[in-house]
């Protein structure tokens, strides 16, 4: 009898209790990580580090590297700033365009530090002013904008093409576009406004590339914010039906379960468990690629040169000594800021044209109808 109890106890412990415990731990960790990804907590301003750092950037002799004082505990090295990095950091910090906050965690014996960066010193710790990296901006923008492109097109046409013919809209579009538009505007519009004219310098004192850097994140911010405004504009003229929106979500879940059931019958449970995360990951990567590549093209071909000129004008407006002048001459900063090439103006015009002609098409088409 004791042997039977021990067998059933082992089956319960290792076959039921342990898998449920591990599954619950993974779910809790995923939810906590997702929450921290969008809304980090526990960070406090530590701009006193920036005050000491900017003095070294401004006054050390040209050619000497300056080490950034904020380093995550998980970082393998601390970034050394050359002449260009020192000048841009000086402009960002001296102008109040950069703030840094730290979060201390871990134990007393193994402390951990993580840093976040912000577009304004006065807004350090404010989630709306946090500087997002390119992968983070691209992932959130793709997740909120791309799934609703076809829906927005259907609302503009006033009909949906289904079963070989045009039929009336189901009625769920207004509420769903409203939700997507609000999220896009909330997530990206404040960052786009705060980063206007400051992003090029504000990203210079950031330690590490964060798996892709921060360069074209400002382009993603503007495109996503404008897409949110277009979604809101379309939502104002579409039908709002909570029942239709719930039915649409239920149909999407039903199709997912149907695909899961078919996959389970055809491929088996193990193959399904392996392929589903791979499929979702590939879909997320495809959305990020579709978002990041065009933004990077505009940034590195044209927009960063325009941003460098604004940074140079701000540098000249600040106290400018002979040390900074020596650092500027022959630096990458000078090369970018002084470049005069046709692709800079052409790229900017194409960027504005695509912004107005495609992303803001619902609004500009209404404006044209009034003329």
C-alpha cells in the first residue's frame, strides 16, 4: 500500500504539480516582463552623474576619451566617448535634453543596476519621455499599426470585399481603429514631440546599442504617431459597435483554435508546440523589418544630416571654448553636419511626401475634398 501511495505521489508531484508550477511561473514571469517592457517601475533620477560627466566632456583636451558613468550591471563594457560623442553629450546635457534614471535591484551581496534614458532632464522618470530603442519602437509600432491597415482601407472604401463581391462593413471597425489609434498616439506622439530636434543629441550619451541602437527610432515615432491620428480620424466616421467588435475577436479566436485543432491532428502535439512560437516569432520579426528598414533608410540617407545641422546650431549657441572647437574640427560630427548633398533634401522631401500621401492619406483626402 505504501508503495502504491509513493508511486501516485511521485506521479502527482512530477507529472501534475511540477509542470503546473513551472507553467504558472513562466506565465507570471512573462506578464511581469511584458509590463516592465511597456511601463518600467522603480527608477529614480540620477542626473547628478550627468552633471559630472558633462564637465569632463566639455573641458578635457581634444582627443581624450571619456567613459560614461552609467553602466548596467549586465553590461560587458562601458562606452568610451570620442570627440563626436563628447560634443553631442555636451549639447544634450547642457541644453537639458537628456535625463537618466537608475533602478537598484538584486540583493545586498549581488546588487543590480539598470538605467533608463529620457528626452528631458525635467521629465526624468516620466514614461512618456523615455527614449525607446529601435527594436522596441519598431515592435510596438508594428504590433499596433500593421494588423489594422486592411481594416482602415475598408473603412475608406466603405465596403469590404468578401466572397467575390463587395458587401457592407460588419461594424466592428470603428471601435477597433479607435483603440489602435489611441494606443499609437499615447505611445508615440509624446516621444515624437519631445524628440523633435533633440533625438540626435539625446541618444549620444546612451550606453550600449540595445540590440539595434536608437538612431531611426525618432522616424518610427513620427510615423506611428501619424498612423494613430489617421486611425482616430477614420474611427470618428465609422460605426462603433461593441457587439460586432466582440464577435470579431471571438471569430479570430475561433479560427485560431480551429487552426490549432487541425495542426494537432496533422502534426502532433510536440510539433505544434514547437512550431507555434516559431511562427509567432517570425511574424513579429517580419512586422519589425517592415517598420524598421524604411525608417532606417530615411534616417541614414537624409534625416540624420538635417538633425546634425540643428545640433551644430545648438552647440554654437552654448558656451563654446577652444577645446570644443578643436574637438569639432575633423570629427564625424563635423562631417555629418557640414555635408551638402542632393540626397539629403531629396530624402527629406520623399519622407514628407510619404508621410502626407500615405500615412496621413485619410486626413489629407478629406482636406482636398473641401478645396
